[in-house]
C-alpha cells in the first residue's frame, strides 16, 4: 500500500490506536471480519504469512506481517502474543 510504514509485530506495542473504528459502514466491517477469519484459517493451517494494514488516529498507516494469527471478537492476536484491536485494521492481505 502507498505511504504505509512496515513495522515489526513486536513494535505494535509502541503505538496508540485510539478507540474509533477506521471503517465507517457495515459492509466494510463485515468484509474485514470475513478476511480476518480467512486469514486465521490460512495462517494456522498453512502457515502462510498474513499482512495486516492498520490506521492510526493521526491518519498514518502501518503494515505488519505474521505467519500465525488468531481472531477473537475485538482483537487479533499475532505470533508471540501481540494483540491488535480489530477497529484499527482497514485491510487484510492473505
């Protein structure tokens, strides 16, 4: 993605994500949910690296990649126990 900063998953703890969802409509949120479920299955069964794209409250975008993710309600858990709030994710590439 254009103007996206690639970060190491362990650096996610250094960022503040806010509490407002980066997606505005229900269809986008449902698509994100479906992509996260698919990514979880692929990463856990095939160990395929998954890219997650996040948006910070200031508009900056981040990308991180992990080969194991778990998706549970409001958080995505990456390998090593790193958690990302779902409302900050605007795209998933599996």
